[in-house]
């Protein structure tokens, strides 16, 4: 009776992974985003991003089946067993437990690697990107001269990540840069000092640039031109009346 109620290692792993897949996205539900038209918006993410939950489910299913088969049916050699009535039959002797546990750990490692790859893909691919001007007041010294405020550009990025899809930073050439990479655009941003530069992918297929659908051939040029034009507007001196 206790054997029937005792869950196998494979079923426990599959249940835990499927529960995590079912609950993804919950920590990010409270986040809000600007109503302004984004500079960049991806409408058709790649299949590994769009169908990540389905791929995670299939990975969990494949790993659980492989672990169950390995534990129960992975044979070492054929042996001949003599029955009580004197007849003999050939059967399989299971491999040692240490061998099977090693193979189970390999299955787990492969499944974890695939899951990490899918989750990281969603974190790297940008869904929307906004450039938001922000006015910053300068600190006044002892003089009574009014110091005009500065206008900086906040870059707000929304990725496909389930847990931390949003981040914002003040644009500076030392902090962020857009780089061409094949047919796509790469955003490199130093979000935290002392850490490696984060890289994010802006795919050019099936995108809106400033709210308008564009072809892949024009997307790269329009993304960079629109970005630099807005940055140049900030660098132009404003007249103070």
C-alpha cells in the first residue's frame, strides 16, 4: 500500500517544474507602463519566446519519462533465472543504483539547461522600448541667479521576462549604446557599476517603430535614426525667456 502512495523521483520533479511553469508571470503583474507610443515594439517574437511555456512543459514531460524509464527499465545484462518448477527463463538484471542515479542526474541537468535557455531567451528579447524626456532641476548655489533645469532622457525597456521584465535608466553614451548585429539591433547597457554589460536584442522582423509598421530592411535604420534624433533634440540648447 505504501508503495503505491510513494511518489517516484521522476513524478516529483515533473510536478515541481509544471507548478513553476503554471505560476510564471505573477510577480510582474503589478508593473505599469507609459501610455505613450513606444519607440520600439515587437509584435512577433521568435518561437522560443512566444511558446516558452509549451516548450517548458514538453521538456518536463520528456525528462520525467526518461527518468522513469531509466530507473525502472535500464538493463545491465541478461541473466537466466531458474524457477521453482525447474524451468528457466531469461530476464534482465537492473544496473546498480549508483549507475541509475548518475543517469538521472544527467537527465535533470539536461532539463535544467533547456529550461534556463528558454527563460534567458525571454529576458534577452525586448518587447517594448520607450524614450521618455525627464526634467531635472539643478541645485542652486548661494547666488540668486535662476539655474534652468536640465532635460535628460530615460530609457524604459520591457522584456519578455516573467519575473523582472522592466528596467529604466538615464541615457548616457557611457551607460548605453545601440549596435547593429546582423539584421537586428543590440542594446548594450551598463545597468550596475562593477557588473558586466547587459545585452538585449531588438529584433527587426514584425516590429513597430514610433507606432508604424516597417519592413525588416528599414527597421534597423529607423530605430537608430529615431533614437539619435530624440537624443539630438535634448542636446540642443533651449531658449529661456
